C-alpha cells in the first residue's frame, strides 16, 4: 500500500482539476465521471491487475521484463545481455503462433523496432518517475492557498521543492520507507472514500447513474473537439497504473492484486463519485479536491493528503530503480551503484546516482512548470505512451508465449489500443503546454542507452574476435616468456573468455606469474552465497599454475568488494580445491586407475614452453600446483585490470558520428560506470595494482 498503490490513490488530487470546459453543466460532470470510471476500471483493474501482472520475468515486472519474456521464448535478442531463447515452444506447424514466431525471428526490422520500443517505454517510465513526485506533492501543498490568501504560487513552489528534496534524501533507507508510511496511505484511502460517500449523500445521491456508457457518447456528441481535449485531463485517473507492473519485483503478484481490489480501487471510485457529485452542484472545478472536503476536517485532511502525496511519489521512484537495475543486468545501461535494502526481496533496491538524478530533475520541473495544469499535461503524455507500448508487447506475448486464441488477442489489442490511441491523440495536443517534457527526458535517457549499447556491442565484438583461445596459450607461453614467482589475479569481464588484453600483456611484458587466476564476478538470484560456494575454479589442462575462477555473490551482498577480503577468500578456496584434487588423484592411483597427470615428456615440453627452467621438477598435476601456490602467496600478489578504449578507423561523416558516440560519450560513460574492477581498484594498495591500457580499433 505504501510503495505501489499510493501513487494511483492520490490521483484524485488533480484529475477533476486538470481539464477545462466552457460553461460546464451538470451533465458534463456526469459524463466526465463516466469516462473516469470506465477508464480506471478497464485499464487499471482489468488490464494491469488481472492480465499484465501475469507477464512477469522471474518475479520482475516492467518494460524490460516484457521484452525479456519475449526474448526467452522467441529468438529476437540482439543487444547487450538480453536473454537468449531458452524455452522451446511446442507449436503446431502452420499455426498463427508458429508463423508469428518465425516471422519475428527472420525479420531484423521487427527485432530492431521491438528493442527501440522497449527503450522508449523504459525512458517514459523514468520520465514518470520525475513528474509523479512533482505533481503529487504540488497538488497536495496547493491546499495551503485555499486556506490562506497570503501564500502565492511562488511560495507553494518553494515549499514543494523542499518537501521533494526531503523525500529523495529518505530514499537511501529503501522501500521500507513505504512500510513506515503505509498507515498514512491506508488512512488516506479510508478517509477520502468516506468523504466521497458524504458528498454523494449530501449533493447528488443519483451520481452512479453516470456509470451508463451512454453519458460518454452524449458528451462527445455535445462537446465535440472540446470534449476530446478534456481527455488530456481524465487520463490522469490511471496515472501510476504502470507502477503496479513495474514494481512487481518488490512484492508478490497476489499482494498487489489483493491490495488494489480490496482498498485502492473502491476508494478511488467513491472519491471520484463524491467529487463529481459535488461538481454537479458547484460547477467550478478549480482545486476541486480541497473544495469538496467538509470544513471541520479540512486541516486533518490537508496533513494526510500531503503525507500521502509524499509517500505516493515512492511508487514511480521505486519503479525507476527497478528499471535501471534490469537495464544494467542486461548491459543496456552504464553500471551504477545498486544497494539492496532487503534480504527477503531481491527487487528492493536503491541507487544513489539514479536517486539524485531524479531529485535534480524533479525540482527543476517544479520550478520550471510551476502549475498543476502544466505538470498534468506532461504527466499525461508519459503515462499513456507507456501503456500503449505495454499493450503492444502484451498482445505479442499472448500470441507467441501464451498461444491465446487469436480472436481474443485481437480483441484485447483493438479495445486497449483504441482507447489508448484516443488518449494519445488528446495529450499530444498539450505538447506546447508542458507535454514536451517526457519526450525531452526520453531522448536524453535514450541517447545514454543507445550510446552504451552501441559501444558495448563494438567492445564485445572486438573481444570475441580477438580473444585468446586455450590453443593459443601454447604459442604465447613460449620460451621467451619468463615465469616469475608470485600470484596474479587477472580480472575478466566475461566467463570462459581470456580477453585480448592477455595477448597484449604477454607480448609486451614478456613475463608471467607462476600462479595466474583469470577471475570473473557474477551475481546470482539468491540473497547471499555461502562462503564455501563463493569461488568456483577450473584449470587449464597441461598448463601449470593457470586457473579460471568465477566468484559468485548474492543480490543482497555488498557490491563494493574489498581487495584483502576478496583475495584471502579466493586463495583459501583455491587451496581447498587443490587439496580435493590431490586427494582424488591419490585415490585414483591407489585404485589402479590412471592418475590425472601428464607424462614426464609432455610435462617437460609444457614447462619449457612456459619459460620454466629445465632444472625444475616435472609437472605433477595438483601436487605441483599446490606447491606453486604455497610459494606464490609468500610473494606480493598483483591484480591486473584492463583499461580499454575504442577508436574508429574509418573516415568521412560516418566516422565523425562514430567518434562522437564512441570517443566522447561512450568513453565518459565507461570511465564513470561503477564496476567490480573499479571497486577492487579503489581498495587495493597501489603497489599491488597493475593497469594495462589497450586501444581497440573498430
């Protein structure tokens, strides 16, 4: 209630105040209530609560989760680390499902379009995260103007900005802030519903006759273009509906459905009914929320409304954190610091960089647009665009993943695309009055994502093409490469790959430590990984002292790794691995089975190729690795981290554009992204760190 439904619960603060009609009549407000009721019921209740919530990706929701679900069932993954096809659907040859899947897998244009649509939807949700706190808090604080004529709009804007800054500063405590204030949200739902019932009884007990859809038809026949323009205000009744889906990673599907159906939905309907009943007798809709509150409870309701609006801002802020987390995991966004604030729920996270970015833009939006009307125009554009994108993806998922009977999928798309399409046409007319803001935010965030994806694609392609294969080690570890005492942790970004930096290192340094561990850090979908399972090792057959290591961490564990703790844990686990290998080798020998060891002749050859002295002992498998490790840890350990930079090699206008993206924007993002290597680099003594620079020509 505190994190998810507070956002949609506070929409009565501004819905009926966000549209203008020339000389409105009682029937106009009956029609507006009918539009609000059917919009709220069909989209928030039926579409999101009962249909969209089922399209989760391992408990996660949001635009990227929808795209991820499709990628796992249809081979359309193109960029970043978006999941590859992992589920083979049992389709009937020639069926609609089968033809749709094959069409999507063969058509590159469709794949690019779907990815672009995903990024656009994610950017719009982040735009929501900027506007939601602004409009919610500003609408609540606006009640002060009703009570005191001494306060002007500038004073309201300043108070709103201060409250917003305080809200964002509290985000570091995590989504449990929502739990601390959830009693306020429940109080809000109960009191607004009660006030709504009071207004219905006092002003217009027959208000629910407006639930008949014929009022909507008569409204547009009577008002025409003016009625169409009023939709830009009524669309705000479904604001934060997308948060129900985007915040799915924070809670369970059932808890969201129960909370919405039992409290959020009926409370909003009764509040809208009360406001409509009040307006049928008082035709001025300016600041209607505070006008329809009975005078004896005005100040208590003002306090509850302000606090509820502050908490309501949490829903889209949390959704933004979830989206950024998903995009970072898919390698579609620069790495930022992510702190998990709960060991029980993976989705409960906090990102300082994202939080302060949202705070800055949110305050600037309030200072720039200043009024609820202008913020409402901007809000409506972001809300309905995200919903239309969700409708498109959900329809595709119905056909390809769920294999829904085609007429049902078509009906779903026609109904919701038509409703949302009409709303889109209405809010687009408000672009000059503030509707441009979500598009500006989307372009900015989209530029960051596009540049990061483009740079990472070029980066990965170069490393894949020039990676060091195991068979290449024999050539690299020739007689001119000396094996020196000590242990080297060579950090790699990807499992099962030795980056071209290794080749660059050996060709220029001409030396190699006796023990080298190619290390990658991976995060798992469990809160914490036991210490005994932290490091997984494998060795390179026939190459003494060379190991590959994957360090596993849970999502709730600290991501700023400390060098000493990391190194000691790695060495201890490597010793255990070697002791087990020695035991297994001894057991096999005692059982008369071939020992896991190389022949003396082969071993001598390997040692010679690795630059070892002819007087050294023969390679005896795990036993010799253990002896090498014992000697190596007495020396100073070294952490080797690569610093790569992409440079373009073509000429012309295309090269100028590529240079702008790769040499300027991508380089800045890559240099400032928060990675495991960066945290290790910060905690290691300078004498133990070696950085290798290399230019990747693309």
